[in-house]
C-alpha cells in the first residue's frame, strides 16, 4: 500500500438511503473529486469547506451532490481529503467509484484511511485500534471503553513515564561516559524512586487493561412479552425463583432480577411488566422501567404464547431478540421460535444453551485484540523495570541497568506504535472494514 496513492472508498453504509459518502485521501483527492462535479461557487482548495452542485457522469442525468474539501495537514490522514456526498443509490455509487478508479484513484484497502492516520502521526496504535473497536462495539459498555481508548485512555498515562525513563536512561549513559571521573548524574535513591514510580504506573495500567478485557458486568437477558404470555412462569422455571404468577394480566408491575449459571457462564435474567397501554400512573411507570431494561439488555427474550397472537407477537421483535414460544404444552411453536414449556420443563435446557452461547460471545469485547497486545507490552515492560530496580538496589553494573531501561522503552514504544513491523500493521488494520 503506497501512501502516495490517492485512495477512494464508500465510507457510509452500503445500500439505498438518503446519502452516500465517497471518501478520497491522497495528493490527487481534490482533483479527482472535482472531475465530475459542477458548481457555480468558486472553489478555494486552501479552505476547509463544502460546496453544493451537481454530479455529472457520462450517459447519466446530472444528480445533486455536495463536495467537501479538507486541505492537509489538518485532516484525519494528514493528507488532502475530499468527500462526495450523493444520494445513496447503489448503481450510482458504484458507477461514481468506478469512474474515479478509471481516472487514477485506487480502491482503499481495509483500514487504510486509519493506517495513513497512524503513519502520519495522527493516531497512535491503541487509538487507531480503538477506531475499529468503536465500529465493532456490540453494546453500550463496549462502545464506552472503545471511545475512552480512542480518546487516549491507554497512551496518555504513558507519556510522562516514557519521558522520565528516557531521561533516566540518558543520565545512566552519561554516567558511563564519565565513569573515570566518578561523576554520577542520578544517585541510587533517585533512580530507585523513579523506577518504583514507573512500576506503579505500569501495574495500575495493567489492572485497568485486565478489567476492560474481562469486565465484571454480568450478561443481562430481559424477558419481554404481552401480559400473561408466560414470562414469569418461564422466569421461575429457568432461575428457580418464585415470581408471582396469575391468570390476571399485568400481575408483574416492577421488574425482577435473578442470576443463573450455565456451563460456567453467569447470566442475569430480568422479568418485566407486559407490553400494554398504560391505564394508570403505576402501569406507566412499569412500562418505563421495562423500556429502560430493554435498552440496557445484552439479549432480549421476546416471549410469545404458542398458538396465540398478542402485543408481543403483533409488534416486531428487535433485531437481536430471541423469540421464545411459551406454554408449548398447550400449542405448537411457530417456525423460527424457541419452543418452551415452564409447566413440563421442555425446551428449557435448549434455551439455557442459547443464552450461554450468547453470553460467551459477548464476553469477548471488540477491544480484545488491542487489549491483549497492550497488556503483553505492559507486562514485558514491567518485568524490565523490575530487573532494573533489582540491579540498582544491589549496585550491579550500570551497563546492565541501561539494557533493561532500553528494553522497557522498546516495549512502551511498541505499545504506542513508535516501534512496529509491517506484519503487525497488516494484522491490526486488516480487521477494519473498507472506507475506515
């Protein structure tokens, strides 16, 4: 991938829509973007701004379009960036990108825009990895962690440490240069203090990375359905709880929470009020609580009474919902539903298995590859500092101390991307989608 090429890709979601964003980055970005764009405005390529006009492609009617230009170096990639905004018609978008390629642009590889941002010093490696994690986040908590890392949550605490270790290494090596004059640029007590401070910082960062990679939040599955659809009976059967069950619709007003362990995986199950029109302030509050639980859920069990239509079956289930047919001892489940019977106990093991599989899948956060890499470099750097501390304490040769300090700095450099290999970059950025 030559950073001197001008690359192009669709950077918005594919398919029909109100707007598609075609992004270009590289020395020819402005020239390519203006090739098929007509506007009455005078274009100033030294200014960051957008222009309204028409897109004109051969053999096609003119289409309204907007072009936005960002001159280097104050851009995401550090290069000139142009975006063409048009109606998201797949044939039009494909034709436009094809014509841009014919003019000399190159199709961007997965993650190539962010790779250029890294190579230009616009993003360190953990922040570049966090871009992919933001895109791949599966829930609000993963998104929060990814945004924190993209804002520098991993690398900012290391800036002062790297600076101090570099200064300490300079002092140690200066002492080697003046060994015969018996000049000490950093005394033993000061060196031990600086090394201890560095070890404390890395130990704290290691703990934070470990917490992010595993987390202590239990997978949360919420039962949603019409009143009297069998949610509470299913809740009791799965958890061994004793939620109130009645033939009277709307018995559950609050929400109930119980934990169950399936194959070593902890799951939090939530029973909520039935989906219905609120006729009183109490019912309105119950509906509000249910909606809040739905928003925070990792999985939704959309309960439908087998053989009957109800509020939960007439409303579309959320995309991530697992549709569960209850009371299957009385009627058969429809196709695509998980059949269960709280009374007979049938289907409960299969439902537990499905929940466990989803919980295990969710336990691997989008940041996992980045956190694993960062944790390795932090642990190795910490080990170098421990050895340096031991050598200083027992007054071992300063040449060995300098080697350990260099080892620690190399690991911190690899963490932030100051030291990298092409193979490492390929592994990281190949996980991205095209256009990012």
